[in-house]
């Protein structure tokens, strides 16, 4: 046992200045042997050894380790390592895993862990729990800390108020550079990382910001008022986190002050928070395009996943029946010419693929505000022309293939015209539907796919079979 844990400890210790190289394999994954050694230590309740290993791990690596452990071992790891366990690691695991661990731990244990976190990490940890569990944990905190977290949890979900951290440096604008530097040197509980300081009046109203590089280049007697950026971009507590992330990217920010509705400074958002937002929003959009709920995780149970996906699959089934009903209108024609039944899915499929390409670009452009009313017409016409160009190309390719396959010359013309119609329809549907959903304040990423696919199926089947009916005189 001791040899196993010694090996795990050695694997967790930085080698040649790199962080935890020995813990992971060449592909960056945690070694199976490492996880097994930790598991055996948990079973043996070897707390001193586990604390030694956990103390070496960064919160992200500890989160990966927790995810690799069996569910029963995760809570035991937290309990055995006690105060050495970094609760911020729980923000690095799936929501379902985090909630499972927090529900199993005693409220006192969670409260002690929360006290060691920065306010933004503490809020992230608590916000996934139901109100009863939140209250039970908050009641174990000192009043001053509890009030701060309770106030933060009252802000809307996905708002800047939830994302900000309450730790920041605020000084009076009539101080000098020397006073500000001495204050930061003498104050023990400064934020762990900060990039600028903020000037506020006696009532905490925002006055401006001073970046650290500006502060350190100035002489000690210089008044802070001479260095303040009064037009510094700031964030409201009610701003959506996606808008905040967009502002950071547009103006190359590393930090932004957060003010309440009365323009009082209440927090700060830093670039590490914004990176998390970008990842979450990208993950949410990607899942939505596939008809998957944003909160689905790999750790969810079979029943949870099946239930979450059922409704969207039901909607898809309904639209599939709608598309199939078009085939029913041409039942007689299909019986007379079997080739039509064979080739019809090709027309629908090509249109669907073209529409998906356009829709993906459109949804992303709407999310980043690149597509707006000023350029909408130009982009729509461009996509229609792209559909026409590709339609002409694939009309020739598909037409030649159809003639070679069935030896019916007119069939090549029919499928070529249908392909052109459907690729143009797919291009227009792929951009117009997301824009329409955005206009009615629905999420284009969630609903576009089903509607666009239905349009290309209906147009594809109807155009191909309709043109064939006219061309060959079928009834």
C-alpha cells in the first residue's frame, strides 16, 4: 500500500519545473495506475498519504481525478483530505457529479470549503443546488460572508452579478500613488489576482479605474485623480454574461468593474471568468444544434438523458411525417417509375446538408452579432447565390449519375432541376429561419435544425416528384 501511494505521490510531483508531468500520459490523460493507487488509498482510509497527493494537485487536475474515481470514492476523498481539499476543484467537474458530492457531504464541511473560495467560485459552487440545500450551507457561514453570497445568488442566472467576484481594490480618488501602493502593501486580504484598482467616493460610487502598469510608472506624489480612466468600460450586474464576454473580446479587456443600478462598484469580472463563459456558451450552442439540452453531461444517468432527448426526437418525428406526406401525394407516380423512389432521398439529403452549412454560419453570426439588420440583405443574397452555384454544379453531377444508373435521359434533367431548387431553398431556409427565430427572441441554435430540415425535405420531394410528373406526363 505504501509503495502504491508513494508512486502516486511521485507521479503528482512536478518534474523539471513542469506541473504534474508524471501524473499524465503522453496524451495528457490521467494514468490508470495513478487512479488505481488513489482508489486503494481511499479504501484504506490513508488520509495522510491522500493529503500529500492532493496538496500537489492544481484544482483542474484534482477535478479530473475526481471525475475518474468511482462515485462512492469521491465523497470519501473529500472527507479524508479535510482542509487540504480545494473545493474549487468541484467547479471543474460535471454539474451532476458536483451536486452528488455536495449532497452527500455534511453542510458544515461544505461551508468550511466555501469559506476558502473566492466569491465567484463560491457562487458557482452553490448555484446548482436547490434553495433548501443552499440555505443549509449558508446558515453555517459567518453573517458577513453569508450576506454577500445570498445577495449574489439573487442576481439572474447567467448575469454578470453571478459571475463577478466581490474581492477588489477600491481607493479614494484624492489619494496619491504612494498612498495607494502603501495601502496594497499593508493590506493582508487583497484579491488573489488583480489587474487594476478602482476609485470610488465615500458612498462607493464608481469614479474610474487605474491600471497597475499606469500606477507603477507614476511617481509617488502624483494624485490618483490624474491617472484615472473615467471612461473605462464597465459592466452592470444585470448584463448577460454572453454580452460581457463579447465586450471583453471586442475591447481586449483583462478585467472590468461591475456596478449596480445606482452606479456603485460591487465587483469585478476578470478574463478567467470570461473564458469559462465562452466555453459554456459554445458548449450550449453546439448541443442545441444537435437537439441536446445544455445541462446534459457525460455523467448523467441513462434515464435522465433519454428523458431529456425524448421531446426533441418527438418533434423531429412529427416533422418527418410531414415530409413523408409529400411522398404520399405522388404515390401513383412512384409506382409507375421506381427510379423516382430511389433518387428522391438524394435530392432531400443534398438540400439538407447545404441548409445545415448555411444554418451553422448564420447561427454563429447571430450569436456574435456579426449578422444584423444592416448587412442582412447582402448576406441573404450571397447565400442564395452560393446555393445557385452549388446547385448548378451538383445538378450536372447528379444528372449524369442518374442517367448512367437508370438509362433514362430525361431523368437527369429532372433530378438536376430539383437539386438546384432544393439547394437554393436550403440556403435561404438556413439563413432566414435563424433570423426569424432571433427576431421573435427564440434561440436559433435550438429550433433551427428541425425547421430547416423539414423545409428541405418537403421542397426536395415536392420539386423532384412534381417536375418528374410534368416531364414524364405521369398521373
